[in-house]
C-alpha cells in the first residue's frame, strides 16, 4: 500500500502518468492538504500550487499545473 501522484490531461480524463511517492508521514500530508488528523487520506486529492513545491522533491517529473491535473491517491495495490 502506498500513495501515488497520477496526472491527467486537462482536456479529457486520460491518465498521462503516475509517480509512486515514498513513505511520507500521514500527519505531514494531512497538514499540507488542510485535513483533520481523522482523515486517513484514502480518497483522491487535487494537487494545487500549495502542495506542488513540497511534492516535487519526491518524484522524478516536474509537476506542471498548467499542463496537467495532478492527484495524490492511496493505492492499495502498490
């Protein structure tokens, strides 16, 4: 089980790519996404400019919010 960042076309819903995230403390992610400590973050969360810089340090591709929509997701199969 892990978290991934998936990115999608802005015009359409085609998944363009996926980057697996290393283990990041859940509390850090909850704070980054303005969530309560009771939220286990099993849903999909849209990455905005607020999260972009922090998350960029953990993945190989540069997050380009002008080109794609990015979501952090919990992936139980990883």
